[in-house]
């Protein structure tokens, strides 16, 4: 499972030049994180995509921390995985739907260094700034698997761009 996600990411990145696409798209996000146990934290992340019309294929990476009283859920982690999106941006507003999956590495207070998997989804409202750039306001949900398994809910603010 873990090597499969990394292999898929590498295949996507290696196959992109063969697709004759000169453009790249991406998004950066700042996250306020809330767990199902009531713990609060924050993080930053980025998606880098190869755009095909309104579809986006690429990778996702970030860093986040969720302090907790419970040592099992007190964590700092770095997710790395694949990202698929659908982005529709008009002259003023738009919408972006994103799905992500992959691995995370980091530490919980109980286990120390550890790793696991994650799945996530996001919906963003986009506010166009011009030339393919938009301010993103959205909600993300992440499932964190492995040590200290939990779900994280994230109101997020970001910036997306496309060179198409």
C-alpha cells in the first residue's frame, strides 16, 4: 500500500513531460485543524498539478501539528501523496474539489517516530484575482491512519494558480 502510493506519484511525475503539457498548476493552503477528540492544531500544504482542461493530477505535501493532552493523539506529521482535482474558475468565482491519498511520517508523543496512511477530500470556493490566480476558501477532511488514528477537519485559506 505505502509503496503503491509513492510509485503512483512517481509515475505521474515521470509521465507528465511525455504528455506534451508545458503548463503547471498548484495551490497552497493554510489549515486550522480540529480532531474528533477536540484537539486543535494547524498546518500548511501544497498541491502541484499537471492540468488537463479542468482536471488536475499531481502530488500533495505538507506539514502539520496537532497538540493534545492524550499522548496517542499529540502529533506532528508530514503528509506526502497523490492529488486529483476538478477546478472550475469563472471571471469572478469558481469551485475546486480535491481528493488526496498517501503516506504521512512524523511523531506522536506516545510512539515517537512513526508513519501511516492518509486519505483526504476538500471543497473550495475560489475568488478570481485574474490571470488564472484565485484566493481559495474551503473545508478539508483528512483521515489519519496508523498510530493515533483520527479524523481532522480543516477550514482552510489558500491561493491557487494555473499557467494555462
